[in-house]
C-alpha cells in the first residue's frame, strides 16, 4: 500500500510486490497447483526503470481470478521485455480461456451489464 502513494516506483520493487501478491493468491489453491514464472528481458534495468505502482498487478489478478476460476490451479507466465523505449508485459495462463468462459455463461449472465 505504501507504493500506491507514489507516482512511479522501480520496476524491481513493482515485481517484488507482485510476487508477494501471487504467493498470497496461491494459498487459495491446493498446494502446488498454482505455479508461476516471471521472465525479465536482460536489456531491462529493473532498478532504474520506473513504472506506475500496481500496474502489472491488475493483469495478473485478472489471469488468476478468471483464468483459473473453478479449477484447481494452473500455470501463470509473466514476460517483461524492453521494446524500444517502452516496456511490454505479457501475462499468459493455461486457464480455460475467455472463449470457453463466454460459452459457459448462461443467457442471463450474457445480458447483464457490468
């Protein structure tokens, strides 16, 4: 929460918080059933690259909450790389996927506006 008051934090700090978040989420699943891997591009200087706090957490939370919903776990892979002057972050999960999720929703759920 301390980082949320700052405009930018080092990428290294952001991912330390993210790892803690994932470890907490792992407690909701049977032991060992939620695995994750974070891969950093060697071109990134994680201590001197600054990002808004909790920007990656939303992506990971979405993957865990929706990708692994009603399952016993899965695998989460987070790739962070430098592309020119930007940072690209890709979050992959082996959950059931959006297409299957939408097919499994009832007609009532499909009409609901959030």
